[in-house]
C-alpha cells in the first residue's frame, strides 16, 4: 500500500504510484485541487500564507465557474478537493460547491478557521451534502493569547464552539495547531485540547515563512532549544496516543537538514486556484515575480496543467542547478520550496536554503536563530474581511 | 476520543464513514480516500478491503480467502491483522 498526502504541507515523502500505462504525454494528473474560494477572513493571522496583495470580493469566481473547474478536475482524474481561503465559509455558495464536488466524485475537505457564517446547522447541511472532513485551526489554548495572535475578538471561543458542532454533526475533525514562539510553550496543552475536542487527527504545523509569515518572521521563529523540546513532547504523545489521535508534525524547515517536499514537487501533485481563478502551482506562488499565471476563466484546467508556463517552470528536475542537479534526493524533495528560495536568496531557481547543502543555509540559519533569541516584535496583522462583531 | 482499535481474529473491521474505497475511472485505479491522505492498495490489500462489510470478522474473512487462494488460513489471518492494525492506527479502520 502506498500512501500520499493530498495536501502539500506535510513532510511525508511521496512515493506514490506511477501507473502510467500510456506511452505518450507523461505529465500525470494532480491528486487534489485546493480551491481558495475567497481571501476574505474573520481572522487576521499574521502567519497567513495568502499573498500580501489580496484579491477583492468583486473579483471572486462565480458559482458556475467553480462548478466547471470541479468537473474538469474530476475529468483529469483528481481525487480530492480542499475548500480553503481565506475563510471558505464566508462564501454563500459553499453548499452548492460541496454538493457539486461530491456528486462529481471528489472527496471534500473543508479547511476553516471558523467564522460568523459557520454554525451547527450549516455544518450539518454540508455533511448531508457530502462534506467528508473538517480541518479547524487553533492559535492557542488560552483565549486571550489566541485572540491576540488571530487578531479576532471572540475568535477562540468561536473555534471551540465550531469544534463541538463538527463532532455533533458526526464529521471527522482535524485540529490544526499553528505553532511558533508565541504559543509553543503550550504544545502539551494543545495536544490535550485536540483529544478533548474529539479530534481524530492533529496537525502540529510550525509556521512556514512566506507571505505574511515572512513579514512577521522575527515574531514567530522559535529557538532550536524550544523546537527540540516541542519535538520530544510530540513524539511522546504520538506513542501514548497511538490509535487514538494521529499526529502529523511539521517542523520549521529553517532547522531541518533537508528541505520539505513542498507540494509533492512543483506541478506534480496539486493545483491551487486563487479566488479570482488564477491557477497556481502552490498557494504562495504569486510571491515569485518572474511567474505569470493563467486563469481558469481563459483555459481549461487540463490545458493549464500541461501548458501554463508557471507550472512548467520548475516541474521535474531539468531546471535544477547544483547542488540539486547532482543530488540523489532530487526526486524525493524536488529541490524543496521555490517560494522560499526566492524569498531568501532572490532567485526562485536556487536550491531551497533550508537544505544544508545550499550555500545560503548557514547565513539564513544564523539570521533566524538570532531573531529567535531577541525580543519578539509586534505583529503586522493581515486585515481583510469581516470580523466577528461586524454585520455582513 | 475512542480507545485504540486492536485487531484480532474476532474483530469486525470496517472503514469509518469518512474513509472511502473508490474506483477512479479516469485513472483506472482503486484508491482509499481519507482526510488529506490517499492510499493506493496493492492487489492483496484491495481484496481484503473490498471484503470489509461491517459484519464479517477477521477469522471469517481469512477462512474465505484461504479457500479462494488455496493458502493456510493462519498465514492469511496474520497478514490481514498486520494490514488492518497499521490502518487502524492511522484512523482508517474502525470496529
């Protein structure tokens, strides 16, 4: 049995099948589509992976176009759809999209931070229409700190309610714990909370530094000592909770020896559609200025997957410089993260500096470690969307 | 939170409602779909997974497959338990 992750954020090395029976065009279809329905959100998380320039509501794709994109994804052989954002539950047509995707044969996952538009009735309806799984993010176990981080008054309380509703509707719950230096001391309590909330899965995700998170890196990056302590606690909990709670653990790749397998390889496993319809090889791809993206408004998904220059640019191994080119791991990690290579070295075609073979690795590691030791600066908040106390 | 599912001969295993064994027409391939995971069963695993109906216990299934494939039931039962315990620990099998 081979196992793949259907979202690009996990560390799991992808050794999926290559059951290409056909001889000719060899670009295998992606496994999953990430549908970023909107950039609007009730929260203002300073670690958000959305681009700094967000797309306005008026530019969002309409229901009909999303349905066409879903049909095209199925036609290509994709398995799963992740409804994400921004906050996907701020779209009034989420029900229609879940129903359409389910009937077309996709496995539907909702990635939410909670919102004023998500309550028990709506969750139950979504479950009836075919939603299979809910992934809910948390910022801390203490409301005050959580709401300071998420920048939303009453946000933590709403998340707790939402978790209870998810369970009441019989939907499986994954708790997504976004960890960094401002909450990492509560990792043990976060694990306990996931158990208490009845989650079957916990994703302990250290902040990854692009988009808003890179802007706020000094406020987030933990020290290597904090990270080691966290890793020990997670490993102990994994053993103790075996068969009860599955824990996925993503370390900040600044402190890794090898880069993460970003998106399972560029243009290889996933396609991300932005709220306005741009097809991106990953949700942060717009941070790379040299890339131009095609829209699902102008082309079919299959055409984009095979022909869009943005997807071709870093697909496979031909683009790689050394040390990647001669590395025996080049078809394991696919050179790591292109967005991070651009953000930290100024050239998206460089080896991801998270790799210790990168000539930039030492310098960047030193810089981040220094930031981690200094006092944390104030957050720069991502403000875009409705708040919990604002009528809409 | 539920207790760990321990698979033995008496266990009646099944896929939880949110884990789907599906045939992908476009790829001509069976897959197990779970939250953020995708499993591609090999031929043996597929035969076992297809037999899970929430009624038959592991020993019954092992007996049937032993007959069908002319192999010792104890060996098959051991293989089934190993496969299903691994899946149960990831939340892909319940009893």
